[in-house]
């Protein structure tokens, strides 16, 4: 039986955090009750912090490669946002 590697495990955990942040974002956006909204916002912030730590660790180990945006890519994205 094959064991799960650290890379695979972190990929799973990162994917779960991404799903969690999507659900929590929807909860924050749709909450009428301020206490529920504040609690969900706190959980969302915690999940985003965990996500960043996992991402940083994976990047450091070379398990999550990200291509840097060019200045042209950034300008194009800004123009697209400003047009909306």
C-alpha cells in the first residue's frame, strides 16, 4: 500500500482551505445577522492565513510554482477592472 506524500497531503489541505474560503465568503456576503457575519469573517480570515502559510511552505519546497505577472499583464488587468 502506497503512503501519501507530504506534497499530496498539503495539496489536499490547500484545496480544502480554498473550498472553505469560498463557502465562508458566501456566508459573510449573505448574512443578515451581524454576529453570524462577524464570526464567519473571523473564520474566513483564519482560513486565509492558514492558506497563505500552506502556500508559502509549498512554494518554498518547490511544490507550488507560480509564474510572476509581467508589467503588461498587471496593466491589462487594471484596465479590465477599471472598465467594469
